[in-house]
C-alpha cells in the first residue's frame, strides 16, 4: 500500500503537468493513444519476460516519435494519426495475449490499475522517471508555454518548436507508461485531462491553472487510493471517479463565460 | 543625418519563393526597408503579402535570392528580439487558452532571455513598461481570451515591444478591430514610429488606410509592382493593376525572351 501510495503521488503530480500541455494544444486523445501503446508494451514485456514498465516506456516513446513525424509529414489527416496508433497497438496487444495464454490475469491489472502489484523496482523506476519528467517541465516551462500558446510566434522568436513538440510527446509517453500500473490503461487519459479541465473552469492564468490541476489530481489520487484500499476497489476507477466529482464541483464554481 | 551610410534594417535581393513545384508566390523581389521607415504593404489576397513577412521573419526560406537583416545574412541572424512580430490571427485567438495578459506579454522576452534561463527583474520591468505604453496594464490578470479584438491586438503589440525591437511587423493589424479603436490604434503606431524611432512594416488590403498612414508603400502581386511614396504611386491605374481583371501582372517587355 505504501509503495502504491508513493508511486501514486509521483504520478498524481506529473500526469496533470503533461496533461495541461496536451489539453491546451487540443491533443487530449494523445494520452489515451499512448496508454494503448503502453499496453502493447506491457504485453510485449510479459511475453519476453522483461520488466513490463520498461518495455511499455520504450514502445510508447517510439510511438511518440512516430506520431510526431507522421503529423509533421501531413500525409495523414489531423487526429486520425492518433486513432491509427490507438487501435493498432491494441491489436498488437490482443494478438500477443492470444499467442501466450497464461498472463491474462496479470495483464488485466494493467487495464484498470492495481495497487497490490506495485513492486519495489516498479516504485524506483517510477520515482526516478517522474522526477526527471518534473524537472524537464520546470526547466522548459516558459518555452513549452509559448510553443503551446502560439507555435509560429515562438518559431519567429527563434525557439526550436519541433524539438519542443517532440519533447512534450516523449514526456507524455514516459508519464503514461509509468502511470498505467496504478491508474490503468483505460483511465490514465482521464487523470491527465480531467484535473486540467477542472482547473481551467476557475478562469486563472496558465501557471495558476497548472498548480490547481496538480492539487486536484493529488486529491483524486490520495482519496482514490484510500477508497481502493479500504473498500477493495480498482484503484484507477476510484481515482478517476474522485477526479470527476472535483470536475462537477468546479463546474458549479466556473468563471468561464 | 547618418541614415545614408547606415545599413538598411531589411534588404531583399532578388528573392523568390514557391511551395514545391507550384507557381511562384514571390518573384524576384528586390527592395530595402531603412531605419525609421513606416512601410505599408498592399496587394490582393493571395498576392504573397503574408509569405513575404514569413520569409523576412525566417519562418520560410526563400527558394532564391538573399535577405539581409541589419546587415547580416538572414541565415546567420540570431538576434530575433530585434524584430517584433504581431500576426494577423491574434484578434481571433483561441478563446479558451488559459493565459493572462501578463503571461502573454512576458513571453515576448523569451528571445532575449535565451533558452532555459529564468525571467529576471529586467524582464519584468520591460513587461511593465510595454503594458503601460500600450495601455493594457489594467488587464494584467485578465485572460487574453476574455478581451475584445482591439484589446488583444494591443496585448500582442505589448508582447512584441518587450524585447525593445528596432523593427515592428504587423499583419493586417486592424482586422476584427472596431472603427473607433482603429483610429486610436493607428495614432499609436504613428507615435511609435515618430517618438520611439521604430521601423514599422504593416500589411493591409485596405488601400485607403495604407495611403493615409504609411510613409512609403510597397505594392505586391507576386512581383514588386511599385515601391514609393503613397502620393506618387497610389492612383487608379495602380488599383486596377492590383485588384482589377489582370490579377497577375504580366511583364510585357520580357514576353519574348523565353522563346528567343
């Protein structure tokens, strides 16, 4: 429980930080896409008997590069790139599962999140990478903000916009792959997006919105994990339900016209 | 006056641009913009005005020809903060983006501050000064999405001014701004040019505005149609040439060269 709690707090901080940049770029589906790619990565990891978090990270980072280059190439229309990767990676996962019958129960825990399966090595991988993602966002904050706000102006000011775009999707890929243990493939997108749109209801600036998003996310993770432990619920579902409650409350206090 | 010996702020030499194999958007443009100039660019839609701006800003690379910015080849030009840019779309910007006026104006200091460095007291002072000058200081904590088109325009000018640029480039600055605000806006631009010695380049499809406001006019329809004082060149013949039946000008005296 303590390990899940520590990993959960790390994820609760980085998920909305990344989610903020995805939401304002109208790229919310990216989180779900990367989650499905991570799921394929987990299946590959279990099949090859290596640490599934590592294989999930590798596969989703590769997919992040693939998505960015396909979108820059403009051969595929807009968000359909995401649909391609989302269903494609699910297909990969399903085929691997049917090839190797036997780890279905284990895989199920990755779909909806589970707190009892967090190992010590999982925790270390999660903490180290979460701190890396956090530091990257803090260091690149003003550049990432400006590129998200107006990519062309940012480029005219000499910012390496393409590199920053790749940085965002790679950071998203790492964060998603780390999070699926606790929150689950099907629900990580929600943890990245719901606290952010709740915070946006308050009508504050970028930084303040981000701080509120992290606060909402941490509340969701902490309350959700307690509920999951004491009532024996799937942790991902419990966390996202709390996030949804916060969103409903934020609608009541919404300052957006 | 030292202006004669000084290098022009912007100098284009035989610049052409085309997207892949399509017909050229810009052909053989040669002109200079001198320090303190107040240049209006007119021309029909699709005549290459915005493309020209993007080439000057380094957002697009010319297919042919060279561009010098402050005497330096544009490929080697790194001091991006010396040119301020206000794109056209700012008046219709994404209304849901959570950013305050202060945050947007401060982003103008990024080019000066450099990668990974944090904003300093100097940056904040420059931001305050630009917000005072453009009259947006009282909106500092308002979300840009909640401002009117004219107010947002001023925020983006403040943003461009924070880096103390020597040249300010504006693309269709008064589209989406109401008539009353347009008048004050052009008075403000004029004072930036007159009192702050800022070189200004602005695009407009509105010939009347350009001939009233700009000191010099550049007419663009894929090629340079004319470049000079508005009183000398803006006449009915020009307007017909730019906007009339012959949307694309034909250089008559060159016609037979290709076949020769």
